[in-house]
């Protein structure tokens, strides 16, 4: 996997697909870093396909194998979907949506494309932001929220 805002995946059939990173986060429970991304493909309903994997050593993509891990990822994606369905993003451009998401779920927006590689410092910043979100979500769930 190439680091940065985009990376290329080579499928089993040899086809390469360019993917865009939506966000990364580390789970306090598993101690693993996850990457959520899209290849901009659409399902039969016209929805953009979103994928998640564990970010492994040397930035490799590894499968998410437990229900607990999938529940964490799906919880975050479901919250984003609720925000979109509630009209929170209507009439906003991409930068405004990124700022709104940052305010609502404490996920740092992805940096703009840069010829510099995605650094450990960048990853740590994103992980810190998502860990803060996870703590907030866990607190809300414990209080009967979300």
C-alpha cells in the first residue's frame, strides 16, 4: 500500500484499483490501527462503497477478523450515515463537511494531497483524534446515548 491520501491495491486477478483514505483510527480495545477507504465504486443503489481493514506492518492491509472489531468500525460509519441522513451535510462543500465532521466526531480531516508521504506523525494525529471520538462514543453509550 502506498501511503498518503490515496493508495493502489492490486487485486488477486492483477487489476489495480486506486483507493482514497477516508480516515484512520486506533482502537483502544484491540490496540490495532484501522483504515477506512473507498475505491469510489457504487453498489446497485448508487451508494459509494466503503471498506475497512487493519493497517498492518509496513502499511499493509490486513482483514478485520472479529465481530467486535467490525462493530467498532460499523458504529463509526453508522454515526456518519445518520449525520448525512439528518441533513447535516446538505449544501456544504467538501471542506465544510470535513470541518463539521471534525467538530461532531473529533476525526481530523485528511490532509490535502501532498507529494510528501503520509508520516508517522500524520498517523499519530489521526489516531489521537479518533481515539478521542471513541472515548466520547463509549461515554455516550454508557449514558444510554447513541
